[in-house]
C-alpha cells in the first residue's frame, strides 16, 4: 500500500474522525457517526482506497536525492 494521505489531510481525518466517534460514544449524536472511524483509520494508516481509485494523493512529492 502506497501512502497517499499526508499533511493537513491526514491530521484533519484523524482529529475530526476522533471527535465524531467520541460524540457517538457518549450518545451526543447518531450512531451513524461511528462511520467516522473509516476516514480516521485511513488518516492513521496514511492510505485512502478511494484516493487510489481516482488517482489522488495529498502526500508531498518524495525527494529523490538519496
């Protein structure tokens, strides 16, 4: 799996996903908010299957001066 989620996109997925899952855990919102775990996990792992399907990447380009 090639990483295709990076930077601000990664942190937004993790923080917003954790917030929504937390709200669902305490019953403040609908149980449907547990679905926020999907983008949260893709932020943690750094790979989004939907991005792969459409050819998008929010990762910065890798430097090739090894």
